[in-house]
C-alpha cells in the first residue's frame, strides 16, 4: 500500500449533513443513521448496523472444514450456519416527514479494526461523519468494529441540495417485501396429466398453507430450448463469437439437465400467497453435481388462476424422466411466505 491507495480511498463529496439518529430492532440489533453525502447531484445515506448476538455467534463458532453434501436433499436442507448478515437487508425507501425518497441501490461492508486492512474507504467515510459532529450511541461505541456493517443507500433522482432534517423531523426507513423459507417435507405421488381436487396443506399455525395440485405435465425442455436457440433475433447486436459461445454454454447446461428425448416434470399448483418448491424424490437421493455456471428457466402457466380461483404457479422439477412416464414421486421440500413491508422509526441520539 502507498499514498495513492489512501488518496483513492478518501470520500468524495460536495456537501455532508449529519443525521445522528438511531433505532433498536425487536431482536436487539442497533441501526444508526450517520448522515448524507451529496456529490454531483447524487445523494447517499450512510448508516451503521450491528447485531451483537449474531456477531458473537459467528465470532465464537468453531471453524468447520467445508464438506460436500452426500445428496441433493442434504445440500438443499443444510443450514447456512452462523453467517452474519446486515440486520436490514432490503431497504426500499426513506421518509422525512411527508417526503419520501426511493432507493436506487444499496451496498454494505464490514468495518475493520485495522485501517491498513479491509476497505479503508469505509473507515474514512465514518471518520468524516465523526469529524462533522455525528454522535455514536453508547451501546454502539463498545461494539467490535469487525461486527459493524456500514451500509450506503443511493437515492433515485438528482439532488441540488440535501433535504433539510430538523430536530423534530420524523425519520424512518421502510423495508421492502421479502420471502421467508419454511420446511415442508410433504411427499406425494402425482399422476401426469391430472390434478387433485382436494386441498392439501403444509406447515402449521400462522405459517400453515393450503394449496391445490392443478396439473402435472412433462416439459420437453431440450426441444424448447433448441427452438429458442435457432431464432437469430435473439442474438441481434452480439458479436458472432459471443453469440456462439452463449449458445454452446446454454446448450451444454440444458443437455445435462434434460438430455434429448427426455422430459422434465412440471407441477402446476394453486395457492394464495405462498411459493412452493417441489423436487422429485429420485433427484433428492442423488449426489449433487457441481457446475461452474447455471441457466434459469421461468415457467408461466397459461392461465393466471386455477379452477379454485387462486393464483396459478408452476414448479419445474429437476430429474429427467422418459416421455411415457405416467406418475412422478415428488416431495414438497420447502415453501416460502412473503413478509410484508415494515417501517423503522429513528430517534435522535
């Protein structure tokens, strides 16, 4: 490291404004708003996030060597461990009294106890706010720096000035909707070309979900992708070598997922709010196949609602089967439920 690294790490801004607001989340995590930086009409908000309990669990956890799961089931159901993430991962907007500022992008990084390691620009940004008079609450002052996240929120639009924030201004952040996953472990044998008129359930209590099997069919994924790849309009604007490389990569992945002449089962289901994740039981018993790249496929049912008047969704199962398959053994391994938006209000430190 030389002086050019420090020069590159210095925060670049035209105007700085201190907020000095804090909030304590129900689980005890601390969120503190440092303030705004305005640079060439771009407005950014910087905040600190710290969850002491989660940080201590990660810090004190015994190191475990990475192990390759023996089956796809083990891979899909194993816990991520004591991974420590920012307490507020999805912030959608900020409110200053009646003014609403929409967030265009966000980034987070951990602070370092050593200015010569990690990201010195983060420490220097915090230093700028401290030098401008930003207070730090007593609980956060005693936090381990490697457990503190510095989050930068960039707002949509152009700004000539920093929005005024008086001492009595009501300041809040709104979290965007996210999905929470729950285990299901429901095994079914489904007939191809048929649905189930009777309702099924998974989960219990407030997380219980009722759903219907609308239909099961076999998708010729290899043939469908071959048709898409043969359309030259999909490569307009791409250099020929890039187009050929993209076709080869997609073709190789699809051939591994669904060889020529085989089919992938698709389960169409009806449910009000949940997202269901079905897998073939044969696939869950198999050993995982590592791949350097992946291709995603989005299936959209022909109709928006099913025969019971509920939203219709589709789940593509991994594990190719012959085209004359009459039934598939599946397991509803997980389901996801949406968490509605919530607003966090901040008080002056």
